[in-house]
């Protein structure tokens, strides 16, 4: 049994993982949030604590006895990483053994300014352990959830399927010219939660970089798969020079209505996020390593083709 604390537990991914951890019936779980709430279908071993992320002393008390701290604070909600830095400082003082910062996606952040806060926390943790190991931590990288390619249909309880530049629903895609061989790591939400749940139980030392690779396809293979499942796609190809200049010359833009993005900003951010994602994928940011696959070889993964074939079965 592990004493776990989850911060930012109201987010989509955090809720999926929380329910996965509860299902193991192995752990005591503390949910830290700005508002103390009782989780839906509350069970024994789970409690909610109201946290003031500006008060390190209060956070220290909230984290007493916690072994593993999992953070899901989004960079957009934490200007300057103030809350997450206070959380890390409190974790050290409280004697927390393991920390997972708010990563959970790309291996790098090139061309994705909305992830700048994640890069700042990487630096903060590296400096923390520069002279000696003060806090064991792991940067969990999973690439992209293949569930997103089933948009607008939900394939899990909490993950919100938002439109992206590979639009299976409308049989179209926006590609960066020359990026067909760029690789994207794809994992189902269920597989991701299973790996992280097992990582929490892992008795060895956590790797600093913890890639979890489900399937991995090139951009070209992903489009071929989309056409195999859904029929021919209309492809638009954009030039890197235009995208780097902030010019997106496509006839449509994905509606990235992610819960972390205020609804009034979705349209305004569409072009920049499309350009950033296309350039980031080309730079390898969505291809992740396999540390956790190697440490947990008995954890199986679902092929993207199998998942998406089933997800789109019978859909118009």
C-alpha cells in the first residue's frame, strides 16, 4: 500500500488515473485542491484536503505521511510555476519520497510555448538535486492519447475528445510539408493509467525520464491508418517557414476545446496551436522513450489500429 497525494485532481487525465488507482484497492489517496470536495462515489481510503498553494507551511502539513505525490496542475493555471514550486518545496520538507511533476505528454517542448511552465519545473527539479538527491522524481512522458483521434466520440469516462489536425471524423488532415516520417507515440488512456498505477507500486528507483510508449506511428502511417478506417482524407500541406512566421494557410483550423483552455480563447489560439503542434511533431516532441515499458515488461499495450478500428466501428 502506498500513501498517494494527487494535486489538480479535477482535470481529465487526473480523474482517469485517480479512478484507476482506486480500482486497485491498494492505496490511501489524498486529493489536494483549492476547494475541498468529496469525489464522486467516494470510497474508503480517499480523502479531500483544501490546499492553499501560497502557504508552504500548510502544504507541508497536508503532505505529512505521503509517499508519492502526483501533480496535474496545468501551466495555464499556475503563472510563474508559483504553486508547483511551493508544492515541491513542501514535499521536501514533509518527507515525500517521490514526485511526478505535471508532465504526462511530450518529451520536449520545442514550438509549444503553452508548455513553457513544464520546462521551468524541469529546471527547478534538476537544480534541487544538483548537489545531492533531495527528492526522487520522474518526468512521465506518454506522447498523445490515441483516444483524441476518436473525436467527437468519447472513448473513456473523463477524457474530453477534442479536434486536432488529424481529423478522422471529417476525413481531413493538415500536415507540415516534409513531415511524413515524423514519429508520434500513441497510447490509450487505459494503458497510460495502468502503467502509472504500476509505477506507483514499483519498488525500485524511479527513472528521471519515464517514457511510456503505447504504439508509435509516423505521420504518414497515421494518415494511411485513418484512410483505411474512415476512407480517403483531404490533405492540406503547409510550409515550415510560414508556420514559424505565424502564418497558417489552411482552409480550416481544429477547434481545440480542451478543458484547460478558456472557451473564449479557443478560436483565437487555434492557428498558433496548430502551427506549434505541426512543428513540434516534426521536431520529435511527441515521440517518447520506453523506460517504463522496459521496467514493467509485463504491461501490455494496445495498438492504435486496433483501438481506432473499434472506436470508429459503425460511426457515420
